[in-house]
C-alpha cells in the first residue's frame, strides 16, 4: 500500500476519559502494519500551526470523540470541506473545516480530509475509556486503514 | 451620576478576565480595574504529592508556557535534591525554554496582536482575525504560523509532546538529545530567522502609525525586572535578577534571586484572583514594576547575539535606552524571538549538547527549594516546602502576570482616561482598552491557577447596579 504522505491525527484530552479516544486510537494506528508509512500525531486540540502539516500531506485522517446523542461508541465518517470562518478565538482550538480553510488560504493546497468521530459516553477526569469506546477501538482502526487503502488505490 | 463600564470578558488573551471602568459624576473616568475572574489553585492541588511529580503537575498550569513551569519547578526540585544538572542537561532545558519563548511570542504577536497592528484599532472587529491577516498580508500570516510551528516542534522533539511536554525532570533531563533531532532543529533555523527579520522590518515600517497609542498604552515611568547573565546579557534560565528604574539605572541586582520575599511583596485585592506583586522598597501600590520581553530588554546591557544586538540598537535608537510605553512590548517580543533563535543555534552547535550525561540523581536532601527562570511573559518563581520523605507540604508560585498586575491596571486606567467617553461606547474605544492588556500578553491560566470562547460583554451601570447600556460582540 502506498501511504506515503498520509497524516493521521488523534486529538482530544487524554485526561478526560472518552475525550482522549483519539490518543488511544493513535497508539494502535502507529503500530498497525497496514499504516507503516503514515505519520501519526497526537494533539490536545487542532491549532493553526497544524495547517502546514495538512497542506503537505496527501491525505489527512482526523480521529476524535464527539458529544452527540448517538449511541456511545457509534462511529461516523465524514469528509471535511474547507471553510474560511472568522472564529473569535483561534489561538487554542480550530474546527476541522476552519483548519482546512486555513491550510488552503496559507498554502493553496488542501488534501482530502476525513474525520472519523466516535460518540463518547464519559468525559469526566480519567485516562481510561468507557466500555463502549473500548469496544469501538478495533472498528476505528479498521476504518482508518480502509480510508487510507481507498486513497492509495483510489 | 457616577457610573461603571464593564468589559466582560476580555478577548484575545490567554484566559478569562473582565475590565471595569468607573466613571465619576462628571462622566469622566475615575479609575479602572483589570479583574481576573477564574481560580485554579495549583498551590493547594500539589500539597501531599511526592516532589518528583511536581514538574509534570505544574506543567499542566498552562498549555502555552508549560515548559517554563516545568523548568522553574524542576529547578526548585534540584534544590531539594541538592543537585546540579550536568551541563548538557541544563543546556537542553535552555533549548526547550528558548523554543517556548519563540512559539509563545509568535502566538502573541502574530495571532493575537497582528490584526490590530495590521488593520488599526479603529477597524471593524469582523475583519480583525487570522483570515483577515492572511488576506491583507499573507507572508506575515505564514511567518506567524511557521514560527509557532518551529517552536512547538523543538519542544515536541525534546519533550515528547508540544503541549504539556515531559523530558525535564528533577536533576536534569530524562533523556539525551539524538543527533538526528539536533540536525532537524538546526535545519529549521534559517527560515525561522528569516521570518522573524521580515516581521521586524514590517513592524518598524508600520509602527509610526501608532505613535498616539504608543504614548497612551501604559506609557508611564516604572521599574523593570528580569534575569541577566554574568556579562549583562539577556538571560532566560539562570543568572542574577536585575531591577532598573525608568532611567535605566540599576536599582538592585540580586546575584541569588531565590529569597524573593526579601524584595517582593504580594498583595491581594478582593476584586481579582490575581495577586499583585510589588517592589517592597517602594511599598504597595507604588512598587510597580514590569517583567516580560520589554523588561528583559530594558534590564539587559545587550542581547549577546549579533542580529538581536543590531535590532536592540535600532530599538534604542528610536525609543531611548529604557522605553517606558508598554506598546513597545510588541517590538521587544520580536527582538527576543530573534535572540532566542540565535541562542538556539549556538547551543545546538556545541557538540557537548549531545552528551549522554543529562541527569543527576539524588534523594531528598533539603526540605525547601526555589526555582527561578524567565517565562515568555516574565520572571517565574516556584517555591516548595517538603517533609523529610519529599511530600509537598506547601507551595507558592509567583507568576509573570502577577508581577505585571499593577502595571496592567495602571495601563488600563491610562487608556480609559484618554479614549473612553461617558456618553458613548464605541468599538475602537473598547478595543484599545483590551489591546493595552494584550501588550502584556497576560496568561491567566498561569496566574490564577480556563480557556474557551471569550465573548466581549460590556455594561454601563448606574451606582445602584441598573444597566444603563449594554453591548455584546
């Protein structure tokens, strides 16, 4: 598989239980032989300086936990389209679409960006995942590998 | 009728705060206060924890300057262990601290303040953001993002993470520096230096537009405080603590800055969670002094690196030996980035930096320790007392934003007196009141031990609390 230039970003707060899902997933993704050429990052938040990494990648996969009414552990996969909003506070955290817009505005290039989000159940203090998100980990790893594979052969 | 204007909360700063402006019976500004409205209490959180955990816990105080807390905390722990880190361990700490100054100053100048500097303080707020900067000056926006990325990558490559890194431990560093990592950092330096010099040239070409603000934004005589090296050059990790007066004369130089209670007082006001540090000889509240990039330039004889010394000469040639307006924090910040990049180059060019001896190991040998270092926003002190088993009994932190608290309050009052008119509340007026605070780049997460969206809420209140006028943005 040609996954050179693939950037995988697991993000969230690893000390707030399910919010750290991206970090747990990133550890598995970094060790997955199907993704051997990919660059895997863990981040607390999406910040403006990530725009350069995004612009230089051929594919970006973001992995995050979400606060939605869906059943805990349910996985959603969606493509991110660049947006150029004007968020009031952008030094600490950017929405994935605004970050994509920033990469486009700064470097005139945005690769395909896929966001894989998992509905969280618990966001209290703690470095563990709720049982539902523990169970979702293998599915998310497979989904990421599939996205990368489809990109390589697409 | 006396009235009060409240700006709640202040935007484009690190944390939550509000500003109240008190009007007198004639509708003129009588006084103004900068309130820090969040409380975190790290001094209590660490009580009962083993001292070896402190650097990691204290790094959680702030996501912008965690390295400063790591270093001040580790230095306090060094004293409790009664050890000195091996030279390479100390130099790696210096590298991380310098990289943090670069990334934090880049955030402050390019992300938080450049919209005001590019579009002016009278521009519509809807356009004063990063995309606006990108449209008007794409190179400036790219340079800002690039410099912050460079600093973050240096921290990540040594500390393992860009936010809340580890790597700095009591006694030195957890691991030596790999030659590949050093080479990667060195490879990024030429572009970082070029970006900083472009930004400095742009700033100097634009700054004359702001001559009025420069005479109103915290323009008053005060003392300045910061660390200096043995040869009087700017220093961020160690050295003597020097205080200069408004004329640049040295008021005090503490070869050992650790017994801070001998020269600094800490006052508490009921309207803020932020302590007000003051120079004891001058008393409270007259003992106003400033710390941070402008103060470090004002206390230093020179920067000690060629490019930064050229810029310091240009700075002093235009503004004098000891510029007193806080507006000049912006240029000082850029000069300091340049200095940090040059120092990084020198430190990483020394083969000793790759030494595998980076940590001194010891048990609990003292029951008290104080760590002093320069954080991006100014001098930072961590003071711990432990029991014989190394369990923390007491902690006190004196944070850069606390040193600047009196100066920030005086600056807000100065701006408000000039720009705020009682009969109308205008956007440019409010922006200037906020912008003077941004000059200091206060970090309220550090100083009170929150992040989030920071909407501006302004209220005009009658003495009985009735809201006479109100604005949100």
